[in-house]
């Protein structure tokens, strides 16, 4: 909940016409400011735009309030122009700790941050072969699959759910390790790991079976290994209407037939 009496609001819009039109109207109604002057950023679009906004302003420690002007709005609040300041003051804040990926390609290391998940995906018609280690202990010698992902609780209802991974309540202190179309070992359905766990993926036969690593929007192709851990010094702040917050949405998703 924001406690300031007067709020400086920045309105950012995705490339959709609906979002641009909404931003123009809201700026006139509430005297929008630049991101550098803002107490809160209102992101207008869909989940993809919300994620990109969270990434872009992660270091600024500014809370993000999304309003849905897109096709998917799990991270968004309903669009409504009325009483926005009061809404923002009553909104419930969720603080998330993202994942950090360290990917190795051609002997060089690159880092990326993920709010939802980090996934490894095969690049060609041939299945990927991936070795999985957790906290320095080899857990799966060779996973033959289309890919594998590590999801945060916030991202557990996204790609992780599509890959038949478990939905994780937001307050849980675990992440989901989920295979994508596993061929061997066929019966392995994934694992729940403590958030503090360090996960390492090694790509077997990387020249013959190339694999890309994706952290939310950042893709690194032809990786040979990927290490994942909590991004300890980073925090993301998201605002939700009190009656329909993110924790409730994640729980509710488990009861949708």
C-alpha cells in the first residue's frame, strides 16, 4: 500500500492502439510524469509489456501497477479510468525476488534476469540432452527432452503450467523444476526445489543438439551450460487491487477446470 498523499504517476503503454489511447487519456486526467519523477508506474498493455516494464525499471525501486489493455492479463489489474489515485493508494504490494541466469556460450559467460522462468529449449528437430545438477550434486545424468525450465512462484502459472508443472502459491519458498516433453527418463515429472538452491544445466552434445537459454525476454542461443540462482540484490515491486491480488489469482488458478 502506498502511503503518500500526493502521487506522481507515470503512464507507459505498449505498442497496441488501445494502450496508446488509454495512456493519452490518463495523462490528461492525472497529469502524468516521467519515470524519473514517478512514485508509481502504471503499465498499460498485457503481461508481456508488464514483464518488460518490470525489467526496465527494476533498479529504480518503483512499484508497477499494470492495467490490462492486452490479450493476457494475469499480472495486470482491470482497466478503469475512475478513482485511479485512490486505487493505487489501496493497492496491495507484492515483492518478488527474481532469478539470475549465468549462461556459457563459446567459453564466454552472459547474465540475464528472470521474473517468471528460465528455460532451456532445443533449437533443431533433434531432442536436447541435458545434465541437471542441484547444489553441486548431479540429479539427472541425461534428460532427453524438448527442454527444461526453472520457474518462480509468480511464473508458475505461465510456461511452467503449460508444461504441466505445479502451480506454486506466491508465499512458498520453492521454485519449480519442470521438464518440457521429456522422453527419458520418461516418468520424471520435475521437482520442487528450495529457492536458495543453485541449479546447473549442462548441454550434452551441444554441437549436434544445440540449445537456447531464455530468461523471460532474453534469449541466448547455442549455450553449453547454464547456472541459475536467486538474484540476491534485486527486488521487484508489483501493485494489485486489494480484492484481486496476485496470491489470490495463483490460488484461484488451481480451481479452474
